[in-house]
C-alpha cells in the first residue's frame, strides 16, 4: 500500500561510460551516501539538518542506446518506513469500525468527533510523506537531470 516508489529515466547523448563518470562525480558530493559500481548505483541524499526516514533511496543503471545512453532510476523509501506506514494506515482505516462495534456491544454512543481522528491521522501521514519523500525526490531528480544535461 505505502511502498513509495517512482521509476523514471533520463536520456543522454553521452556514451554509457562517459555518463557513468559524470554521475560518479555527481554522487561523490558530500550530500550523498551510497555506492557506485560501474554502470549501476545505490545512493541516497544525506539529510542536511535532521534525520529523514522518509527520504528516497535511488537505485539505477546506465545502459547504452542507439543515440547515446539512458539512466533508469528507481526511487523508493526504506522497507521499514513502508511497512510502518502500511500498518498505521490499516489501523486508522479500521479503527472506526472496531470502535463502532465495541460501542454497539457496550450500549454506549460514539461521538462523531472521535471517529474523525483516523481521518486526521491519515492526512498527517500523507503530509509527512509529501514533505519527507516527494519533495526530496523532486529536488534530487531535478539536480540529476541538470547534471546529465549539462556539458
């Protein structure tokens, strides 16, 4: 459910070897962590001020094409974050049903305001994902595209 990932690619007129060297220099900066092995890489951006468990991890490979080369990238969150978000969302989705059943069998009324708590919890987790995963993903993708297109 919440296995955050995105696949995309960039094309270049450079050969795969030249593009690999260019990306190696790009990822060797101080704000990236990971490993680059020939035509493949596994990196993530080092958090600037605080730890961001939602930050994307980038896995990619460089392949030759007829007109140059192409970088195929998969960005995803860590598996731990994905599992926790999935469990949290299921709990929030099914908690009103469970609460309603408990209140029905105990004979008490359920306050409608209390049933809105899961809705707000899902909105909050969605905001965390946008600010922790989507925005850093866009930032790094833009920087990477600029680095590839730059001479």
